[in-house]
């Protein structure tokens, strides 16, 4: 059953325009079909699954043999990190962190590792509770599915069979580089800033309810461009799916978002808009920027950014906020599926090395919630004195370059990319980096949307 499901999922990927890892396309210069060039960058997502009934600590072992703590894996759960061939990791008990239970040497052909002390210890297996046995056998089924998925699709399986399903959200389908998709939205640009307007206070649930009753007419139209706003999504990459959107924000909106940082304390960047996860601050200096969070109801201008983003993604704006009872009954919860807007600042030499935006949800979670798409919005660029700071996708599939796809910052421009594939698997190729700042400083905002719910 797992093999049949894996083969069907691989076929579904092909149906939606994604070929296998080694796939390529028609090269008009040579008039031949050729394989995509192998990228210079050799990194990938590593996933480590704890199949024991005890909490374990995952360590990265440096070339000198020193261990660096990466993550805590509770019983029958998975953790992960970006890695490279030859990297060494090991699990250690929480109560004895000097004890290496199993060492893993990473290869691109085997990015997922399972620590399974039960297969050779019948006594330990018989000591499991019924729920623990169910979790164990769930992982064994997922292990079989993962191997078959790799055979049929050429991609590692980073999801959780059978719970990982196709995304519920719309996904744009790129077909070729330079392809342009058109999106029209009622959320037009703000052309003037209304600093003393009484409507510039924080929005409430009553404001959202009144707007729904008023046929969703945009707020403060006297300060905005008339008619509707046309946006162009230009395909930069098909694998991973990456789109560039010029003039997503107006200069007034860029200024407003930057002004909102006044008085807000910027902290060393984490990657979650839920401060319950602040304990997960990066200890390895892969990210050296600082950030803060701006919630959607903060001002009507911020709310307009979310509504415009929903139109770009092809989603109902109601999915990106908490909803009233009876609103969008098809959604699994009433909670919004978008994080707070993350405002990030990079100073000279600061960077964020190649990483992924997705995470590994609890193994038995029926919905397998994780980040679905990232809308990265630049707030300044070269005209503001910025040199460097490009957003790079080092593993994009193309026929001409072994190097990374590089997107240059430009005030008001947005980049959309997906962290999931059409079959629901995480897209390992969505790995991306922020290159170091050579001169000046860099400001940007991240808007993360989850599927099918946010936790």
C-alpha cells in the first residue's frame, strides 16, 4: 500500500509540472532536451527521527570531535537541520549527553535517518504502552513509504505518511522562466500617509466584521490609488517555484512599515512569529540579523499588505486572520494561517546561510501543519546604498548555470516561493540564503503562510 501510494504521489508531482531531481528541459540554444546542471551547492535538508520512548538530543559533531547541540527530539518525533555531505550527527540521551547512541554520516542519497533501538530489543518493545506502539508502527509505515517515494520520484520524502496530504491552498504553476502571471487586487497602493487619521488605530474584530458587511470595500480610499491594482508575478525558477513581484508595496507603505519599528526592540532573529518558540534562538550563528514582529491588525496599512498578499497567493483573506464562528466553516480551525509580519534588519557582513522555512510537525498530527509559502518583501535596495544582501536559491534547476539564482533587493519588490510540493511533501529545493551585506544595511519583511492550519 505504501509503495502504491508513493508511486501515485510521484505521478501527481509530474502532473503538476515538477519532474524528478535529475530532470531538465528543452534548451533552445542547442535545440535538445538536456538534464539540469548539477549545482555547485551540495547542501540539503537532514531529518532525524527518534523511534525510542525517551527524549533524545541531536548533536552535530565538528571535525575536531566536539558536539554542538542542534535540537531536542521527544519520543517518536522528528527534528531536522540544513546539512552537507560528510557532516556527522548523533543522538544522545537527555540524561547523559556525552553518550553517543548512534552516529550518522550524511549523504544526499540518505538525508533521513531513523534511530530505532526497538527493532533488536524485544524487551524494550514489550514495555511500550499501546499509544507508543501505535506511534512506532506509524513510523515504520512512513519509513517504507519514504523509500518507495524516493525510488519513484527521485526526491527525499520529508513528510509523514499517511497524514501528509496535498496542500489545501492554491499553488501557482510555473511552466517556463520569464513566464508572467497577472493578479488583480482591490487593495490598491497607499499614495499618501494618513498619520493623524482616526482610522489609523489598531483594527478590532468589529472592524473586520463591519468591513465584511460593507462588501469588503478597502479602507481609507482617499489616500489610495483609484480603481484596482495589477501585479505581475514573473517566474524566476520552476524548481523550486520562485516568483518576483515588482511594486508589491508603494513607497508610502514601505515607509510606514519601517516607521512601525520605532520603539520596538529588535532581537537576534528567530524564525517564528509565535514567541512560545523564542527558546529556539539559533546558537550556530547561521543567522546574524535582528528582527521584530508586526501583527496584521496593527494598522489599516498593514492589514492592506495581508489582503494584497492573499490575492497574490490566490487565497481568501479571511484565512490569514482569526475568524468569527461560522466564517469559513471549511477551515479546520478558526485561527489565522499567517504569522505576524517579521521585520528583519541586516547590518554590514550580516547574513543568513542556506536554510529551509518548513518544519517537522508532530508525527501523529492529522493535519501535519507547516509553512506553505513565503512572501519576502524588500524595504530597501541599491538606490538606498545597499550592496550585497541578495536572496539566493542555490539549488534551482536550470540548464545554464551551476551557481545560485540570486534576487537583488529592491524597495517594494516581493519574492514568492513555496516550501511544499503539490503532493504535500516539503520542497527540499526551496533552500535559500541571504548573502552578506557588503555596504549599507538591508531591511525586509517576511510573511509566512501555513497549510492547512498554523500551530
